[in-house]
């Protein structure tokens, strides 16, 4: 399973004696300076009126879209309820937006999560919280899909997990190949969803089938 918590940002060295402090949030001063540099580098005047507040605005935006770097998604899966329900639980159409780590451009779409409980269920909104936390990091869709599946498999001790993510990537729509209609679909199957084609087919029919 990939790492799900980070206590420092890349490039930051922890201050002496800071071990017991909460994880570092983004460094606003550094972000503001970096955005100002970008504006100069592209040939803009960062001191013209329309851009004066931009470095600060962008710094606050990054703090928001990367808030998942400072939250452990597993925390949402600690409180479970005993429930004798051994059929599939599916939450579909969980909207999310994330940032592609290759271009720092947004990608957004929907995640669909199904699991086969093993005597323990979790509050349905917690699945959406897990998606949000994992999405609010520099990401690639493939890893995001895997991480969500592994988190649920591990912390709910589920008999199986299926995660399908569909998203549109602005790094494909506004630059490069410029294919605005392209959707990327990724899936990660574990346990019963991997071993049993009927279970997987049932999930896909519920997610993509017309009702
Ligand atoms: Zn990209």
C-alpha cells in the first residue's frame, strides 16, 4: 500500500523541536514568492493592478486543493458499525476534483466505490471523505484509484473492494493533444471483485447500466 500520510512538504526541512507539532500546512510566503516568479517568468508585470492580489489568492487556493497532504484518509475509516450485511454496498457518483501532478492542472470527475462488508460497515459519507482527501493532493488518477481501494480493503477488512474513477483531465483538454471530450476511466479491484467476475459485472451494471 502506498503511503497515505505525510508530515512535511517536499523541500521543507522540519524545524528543530517541531516533532510534536501538527503537520505543516503550506508555506504561504514561499507560495506567494513562487507565483510572483512565475508571473515574471512568463513576461507579465506582477505589480499591475489586476495581478497584485494574485500570488496571495493562488497561495490560498493551493492550501485548499492540497489540504489532503495534511490529512490521513484512514482516519475516516476508524469508526465502523457491526452489521450483518454481506451483500455489496455501492456509493456511486462521488464527485471530486484533483490536481494532476505532472502539470499541476485540475482533473475532475466521479468515483464509484463498492465493497463487500465483512461484518463491519462504515458511514456512507465517510467514503466520500476518503475520496476528497486522496484527491486533494498532487495526483495521478491511477494511483488515486488504487489508494482508495487499498484504504477500504485494509481498514474495513472488507471481503472485496471495487473502485472505478472516471475523470476529465484539463492537461488533455486545454493543452497538448487538446481532446476536450476524452474521459479517462480507471478501476481497481480487490478480493471478491477481483476473483468473481459476476460480482464485478454486478458493480459495473449498477455504475454504468441504465436503470
Ligand atoms: Zn497532466
